[in-house]
C-alpha cells in the first residue's frame, strides 16, 4: 500500500507538471521516473484510484505532515522535494531576524534544503520552502518567522 500511495503522489505531480505545459520527457526528468510511466499516468493506466485519493488527501494536510509523510513514502529526498513543491499550492516567505546567530541548525532541519547560511546568517529560498515550520520551531533564538504569502497568516 505505501508503494501505491507513493505512485499516487507521483501521479498528482505528473498532472500538475502537465498543466504547466511540460513534455512527457521533461516531466519524467523532473520527477526522476521513466517516460513510459509518465505516459501511463497521463492515460490513466496502471493506477490505483484509491491510492490517488489518499495521496490527494495528503496534499491537504498541514505542510509539515505532508512533507514528512511524503518523505517516508517516496524514500528519495530529491523526488519527495519535487513532489511537495509541485503539489503544494501555497506560497511562503521567511523573515530572518537580526538575532540569528548563524548556528546552522535550521539548515540541517530543513528537509526541503531551502536554507543556506550567508555571512553567518540564515537565508531562506522561498521558492523551495513548503511552510513546514521545522526551522521556526527548532531555532534556538526564535529568529525565523514563516508566513503564508497569500493571507499573511503567521503560524
Ligand atoms: S537556527 Fe536560528 S539562529 Fe541558527 S542559523 Fe537558523 S535562524 Fe539563525
Ligand atoms: S518552513 Fe523552514 S524548514 Fe520548512 S521548508 Fe520552509 S525553510 Fe525549510
């Protein structure tokens, strides 16, 4: 069953990338799967519709749960990152306060690899951020604030 749900997640990402106009070959490269698998997904073959329904429900969970479940099911960090950034339909931005001491803990905590240290201060790539809040919750000096862009809601 976990393998089928992982396929459901890849199916959802395939559909989203197709909507953006990517070719089957490009979708295959983006998701790290065979082009023939992409073709099967787009033609509705070899699919468990229950698994797709479960996968769709996962995309509606809070970002942290969606991230962690996807990482566990897909078992490949880069593929999981791509699925999450493709299927996550919210945008986030981060504010790093001057109290940041450059310890790098948030860099290690970020499963999306969206944080780097620049001049001993955390720098967040908002394109890669999925809003999981692991960095905000783990920062020892409370120096990261993650905001959902569309409604300015602070978690
Ligand atoms: S965990 Fe906090 S203090 Fe440490 S680098 Fe990240 S933002 Fe700065
Ligand atoms: S909220 Fe923080 S830990 Fe989560 S993806 Fe965004 S930058 Fe990374």
